[in-house]
C-alpha cells in the first residue's frame, strides 16, 4: 500500500491582508489515496502544482474548509510519494478532479 502525505493551510482575513497564512503544517503524515480523496471531496476546485500537468509533486484542494462568520478558509494538499511514475501522478490528478 502506498502512503501519501497531506498538508493543510488556514487563511484568515488578517493573514491574507499580509499575504500569508495563519497556520500550516502536516495534517496526515501517512494517508491512503482513498482517504485522501475523501478529504479532498469538499474542495471547491483542485489544482496540481504545475501546468501543464506532466509530473506533479502535489495537488491542492482549495476551499476545503470555509467559515463564513470568521472568514477563515482552509486548503488541503496531497503530496505524492517519490516512487510514483509521471503517468501515475497524472492519473491521480485526473481521478481527484473527476470526484468533485
């Protein structure tokens, strides 16, 4: 079983005003692809770290957490293990995009 890593970033109105994030870190140091897709399912949209997508290192789900009262927004990024081939990485990005 291949283990992925998932990171997060939390953006508040105050941190955004300074062009920064309020908090960021590793959410899951080891997560399965199935679990990661479930976590990303609430994203408004996803984007790989490169365009065109040839050999992405990670994919980010934007707007996975939104608190309209406080203005906080959360994003999740799924980081691919180094041993995955470029074609496998592209297929994973397409799979995640198709689940939204």
